[in-house]
């Protein structure tokens, strides 16, 4: 959650105070309460949905695959967005001004930046994983292990933490905050604006688009190969190979949907960042863009529930408390 805060406006300090003054709340008490109830429901859905993904991947041994290590990392970052970032943004939006003070604002901006970078690079790593699995499945099976993927995930978290700490440190005392206490917005210098744009958007987005284009080209070739297998006279080999290829194509399709939804939620955020130097941008616009970005963390578990039969079965086992059975971790799921 970096660039979008820094390029909002180029006017002087007095103009900022006037522009970001805390407006009076004009909604009725009933609407006000309803907004908080809906916000609480969204936060609860985000936290519980991602918690179900986390429990599923950690508990059931069949789900301990390299790809699911990335899904787990994404679910953890989405869970933290729901637990630590989303409540503040929703309250900020409803109240029309920042009510938590400067100290909490510092924490909010830093943890938001860390989790945003994590989500972006988790999605990029999923694209790399799917490309390697489809482009060279034999090499993938021999080189990409759970241990290797855990190291990659751990490195991603460490780099994100270090990068956002550097972003804050080199911009001096957690950026130049507005003097008005009602908003939680900061401004990066021009050098770090470019660095952040390349690191947080251009590079990972390029990786995602290029690799997923290749993934769907390969998946199309696999579909042709599957049709060709129907003419073979060895039904057992045909069945195994066809099943494996269909499984990989299905995984690529579902994760492609995941990536597409993420990009739809992410693009307004970075469009807002890019236009911040050109146009004066209202604080309300920034809040809405951040809220759209956070809602991606709510949508991801819904995508798993819609397209992954194993996740729906996991939800049933967790809700019915069957995971507390001694042999529950060994339950097999259909692909």
C-alpha cells in the first residue's frame, strides 16, 4: 500500500488541510448502523474464508503440494488483510476521516504495504509455478519440492518486509504526513515513487501476463494431445496420461481465474497511483480504491469454494469437526 498514498496532490500544506477536512456525517443512524453491520460481515467472511483455506492446506496431507504452499501463503496474507487492514479501511470510509491517530496510521500504512506486496508476488509465483508444471512437468516434479517452495515463500515474506521497511526508512520518519489529523496519507519522493511502481506493479504484472499467456497456449496444446490419445489402443496409459493433463489444465484454469480477479481489483489501485501526479485526487477516491483492493482477499476463498471440490469437502469436514478424528489428516480427495 505504497504508491497510491504518495502522489495524491501537489498543493501546499494549507490547501491540504482544507481539502482533507473531516466532513460531517450526513447518513441517518439506521444507515450508519447498517454500514457497520455490513462491514463486520465482510471482515468476518474474509477472515473465516481464508482461515478455512489455511486449515485445509495445513491439516490434510494430500494437500501438501508445492502449488498449495503458494495458495497457503496467499491465504495467510489475505487473512491478515482481513484481520489487520480491512477493518481500519472500512471504518475510515464510513467515518469519512481517520480517527485512529498518527501512531496507528504508521502501523496501518506499513502492514498494508507489506501485505499488498506479498499478495502481488504470491500471484506472480503461482503463475511461475503453473508455467513450469505445464511447460516441463518431468523437470518440475524432480526439482520443485515442498521444501523448495517453502524456501521460496519464506524468501518472499522476508523480501516484502525488508523492502517496505526500506521504503519507510529512506523517506524519512514514515513519510511526510499531512498536518491535518483526519487523514492517513503520506507522500513518497520521486525516486521511490518510480522504484515502488516498478517493484510493486510493472515487474510482477509483466511476469503474470507473460507466463499466463504461455500457460493457456500450452493448455490448448494439451487439449489437442488429449483428443489424440482417444485414438490410442492402450486404454490404461491413455487414462493415466489424459487424467494428469486434464488435472493440470483445470488447475491452470482455476488459478487463471484467481489471477484475473486479482488484476481487476489491483488495476484501480495502480491507475490511481499513476494519475496521482497528474490530477488532484480526492481522499474518498483513495479509500474506495483501497477497499476494492482489499475485497480481493474476500473473493479468493469464494473462488476456491466454487471451483475446487476438495475445498468444499474440507469445509464440510472442518465445520462438522471431523478433522479432530485421529485419521482425518489422511483423508483422500478427488482431483
